[in-house]
C-alpha cells in the first residue's frame, strides 16, 4: 500500500492524475446511467446500446490509462508505440462489450478485470523508454484481485438499484480502474539501459498529449450527445409506454405478459379481475396460482379462447375466457395472455336457461319443462309404479284480477304455489302451465292421489290475505294415470283435462278421475259449441214469449222474451244446456245482442204499450258496450225505453258490483226499467236494494213451487212482498202453475204473475188475440 502511495505522490503529476480519475468517473457514470435506462426501457434496442455502453466504458478506461501515463514521470526519455496504443483500445473495447452482455456478476466482473488489466499491460508495452521494465507480479495480482472485488461490488450495487441514482456503482468502478492501474504502475521498476533505443516511429509524450486530449474532448462530446439522445429516446419511450399503458388499461380485456409461466406485467383490468388494486399488485406471480388450467406449458398452448376459471385474490372463482398469443417484447420471446370476464354472460345464460324452464312469476317449472319431465317419467311408468297427472284450475280467480288488478292476482298465484308445494314430497313436480292453471306429476297410488287432491282443494279454499284484503278462491282438479288411462304425454294431459272439465261441470271445488265415458261427453260438448255458432249464423235461434199478467185486473201487461234453439238434427235444445255453453265460449255476447234487437223490434209493433222483458247474462256486463247495444236497439226499433224491462240476477252484481251499478245507472238514464230476477236465492239480495233502486222484483219460482206445502216458502214470499211494498217496488211471481198458487199470491198482495198458469212460452203469433193489432214498421227507413 505504501508502495502504491509513494508511486502516486512521487512519480506522477497529481493534477493530471485528478483529470484522469475525473474522466474515468464521468464516463462510467454515463455508462451506468445508460445501462439503467436501457434496463428500465425494455423497448430500446439492447444490442445497439450495448455497443455504445461498451464504447463509453472502454474509452473511459483507455483515456484514464493514458492520461495517467502522461502524468507518469520516469525521469527518462520516453515515447509510445502507435500500434500498441491503438491495439490497447481495441482489446479493451472487445473485452468490455463481451462483459456487459454477461448476466453473471462474478463472470462479468472477472472478464471486465481481465480487460482492464490487458489494456493496461498493452498500454505499458506501448511505452518506449531508455531502460528495461521490471514487474512485481505479486503486486500486480493484488491490484487485479482488488479490481475484481470492486468491479463485482459495482455490478452488484447496480443490479439492486431501483432508481436512476448511479453514482455509487460509477464510483466503485472508477476505484476498480484506479486500483488496477496504480497498483500495476507501483509494480513496475524502470532500470535505465543506454542500449535501449526509442523507435523513430513512436509517438512522443507531447504528441500523445494532443491525441489523448482530442480523444477525451471527443469522448466527452460523444458522451453528452449519447446522454441527450438517450434521454430523448427514453422520454419518447416513456410517453409511448404511457400511451400504450393507457390503451391497455382502457381495454375491455385483461392483458398479461408471461415469461416462463410467470406473469411479469399486466394491465389494470387484469389485476382488477384477479382481485388486486394495481398499486398492490405483485411484481411477478405464477400463472398457476391464478389460472391453473393454463399453467402447464403456457407457451405451447396458443389457440382460440377457452372457458376456464380465474382464482381471485380472495379465493373466489371467476368465470373467464382466456387465450394465449406468442409474441416478443424488446427482442425477447414471450406469451401474451388475454382474459375476458364472462361471469355476467354466464349468469345471463343461466337466467335465460332458468326462464326457459321455469315460470318467471312463481319459480316453478313451466309447460315446456313439465312436458319434458312427463315424457321422461312416462318411460318408467308401469302398472306397479303408475304415473299420475293432476291438472289444477283455480276457481273464482278471474274476478280477483278484474276487481283488484293483475299485480294482486300475481301475488295470489305466488301464495297458491307455496301452498301446493307445501303438500308435495320431493319426488313430485309442480308446474304452472299458464294463467291460473297448474299441474302436478306424482307417483302416489290413485287412492293417495285422491287424498292429495282433497288436501290441495282444502288448502286453496282457505282464505288468502293479499295486501290487507281477504280473498277466497277454490280449485277444481282432474286426475289421469299412466299407463291405465294413456301411454303418451299428450293423451295423458288431454284426459286429465277431461277429468278437470267434469269437475268444473259438477260444481267446482272438487276433483274427478278420468273415465272412458268422459271422451264421448266432451266430444258432444265441443260439437254443441260448434253447432251453436252455426245456429247463430244460420238463424236457428228463435224467440218465444211468455205473458206477464196483472192479478188485480187480469190483463196481460207484457211478455218476457225467452231464447229457443231448434237443432236441425237434435231438435229442441234446452236453454239450460246451451246458455252455459254460450257463456263459456263468449257466444252469449253476439247472441245477446241479437236477442235485444229482435225483442225490441217485435215489441215496437205491439199496441197498447205492452212491455217486453229481456234477460242479460253476467258475461254481457263484462264486454263494456252493453249500454250502447241497448241504446242502439231502442233507436233502431223505435221502442220507447220505458217499455223495455232489463232483468238481471245477483251474479251480475257479485262479479263486479261497482261496475255493474255504473251500467245499471246508465240504463236508468236511458229510461229503461230494471228488474231483479230470482230474488231471494242469494245471500246478499237485500244489500243491493240499498245501493240501487230496482223497478221490479221477481220472486224465484223455487219458493212458488213449494208454497202450497212449505210454510218457510210462504213466509219468505210474504216477507219479499212486504219488502217490495215498503220500497214501492213492483213484485212479480214467476213459475206460477196452479189456481191455488194464484189465489194464495192474490191474498198476499202480489201484483204480477208469470208461469204456465197463464201460458207456456210460445212464438208471438200464438198471442194474436193480445197483439193482433200489430203494426208494420219500416226499419230500413228508420235505420237510415
């Protein structure tokens, strides 16, 4: 150490030494700065910049050596060989270029030290002086060892840097160069020898000073230009990187760069999908931790998108589509991972699949899923293990929708579904087929299916509370079994429907099993409905008239129009048979319009102000235009409104009291009279008199029929007559058949009667003695 110190202080010009060290530090600072920026900017061309870094490092080492040599004062004439001087720089550059491309710190440091030492000794060999050089190899080895350590320390410090602060590695490298140079210089002893002659072609110290000075100036200028160029490139690169980062982060897909099955970079979308904030995302992470399906040989799995799962940070699995693409970045091969979040799409697909097989309101199976399940279960049906189908139709559900609205009706359907489901076991399947129709598949034996049907009817007949309203409905059920009643789904369903039709025909709120006779009955009913439509079109329907008599005077005051149907094959069809069919099919609306117009047309021709009574069906009140129909018939026929008597039953008021009362008031405004038909058979007849002033009350014929033998019937008749007189309402007894009944009614104060005791219903021509003075009216002219 003292030998080195003595060499520096006594054999060198300290001013030039400081210049040499400063040049070395500046060039190495430049080279480390360039290397750091290149490391951070992967898009820069690595090889080209490696050449530039090697040139700066080699130039700094070479300039340091020769400026230090110029500072050396051997006190003997000296000069320098041009060839060896140039060769020393070439060797130094080649070794530095190789060293900067070695990743290993140890091997790179050894090679760099070898390069510095080699350049030094070639440079020393270029020295020509009047003497011989004697080397202390132990000191040289010591200096080289110190150089290896310092170069390694410089490389290690640089590899750990996270910022652009490169002063420390540059300072350590400068110390490495200085230790090798000055240690080796201290190991040299020049022994004067007059026989050694300096070559005429050698470069003098003064010339070398000029050359080295020019080289240093050029080196400084090149370094400055390189720094500025590199800064501009980095700035542009950073701007481009920010722009690319922005594009990547605003992409819809998650993007990640893979190197050897490790994610080394990713955009914000990817980290968000993985459950990380971009700020706390890991620097690197194994692909297998996030997407296990792609972890094996990811680089060999380039192809189309596949559906898989991504394990998020919170261990939740996210449904994704992923694809791999081979690419290169900064000249290095890598794999790009593209990830799409398909959880919403899969959830939507699941919802669509659910809706395709389930009723959206109640959540139970729909018709499609139910039919599919029935087909599957029919395959295993046998005599020992039959399959039962229960078709359930709600009773009195439509008035709930009409009166309270569909939202309340929907709520009621949900509650109905819950009640039915509560009665079923795990093997039984409930479905809503539409509207208020439900169906159940069961493997219970028929006698147990009977009990299930009873339980369902009992449960659904119990009151429901919906939005503070107490609602009472019911249910009718038809049951059919496979394989006894049918072998295929369509037939099984059809026969359960036939049983349901029978249950409804038998009074509702009951259940019926299918039997073979039902087929013929239903076919007959369908045929009757079709024939009824034909009857309306072809004029098979006729009106018969039954007289209404005044008990006090014995005069006929008017007639009730009664509909009759003469079938071309079956003859007379009872109104009890075809009126319900007309109401069920909706044909009662056009038939009712025809009846009103025909009755008004006929009554308009009668003399003496005879009245005409016409019955209206509850169904006609739901059409919304019944008032217009009546007004139009009166205008068309010319009949005075006071001669028309509209007869209604309680059924009109029970379905929708408020709506019916609005229509009745509209009739009263026209001047039409309103009668309450079948009075006394309902539970709320009296309450309607408080809401609407009827003109007439008709005592139901069931009371008249029993009045001769039943004291209760006589009491009811007496009470109705007293009520009517108290309300100043006309009273008419219908179904009067005997003189005894006439006498009893007269004594009780009844005013009007109707029935076989006066006359059976008949065509109007049979009453010519009463209406014989009919006049012809030109209806075509009136219509015009």
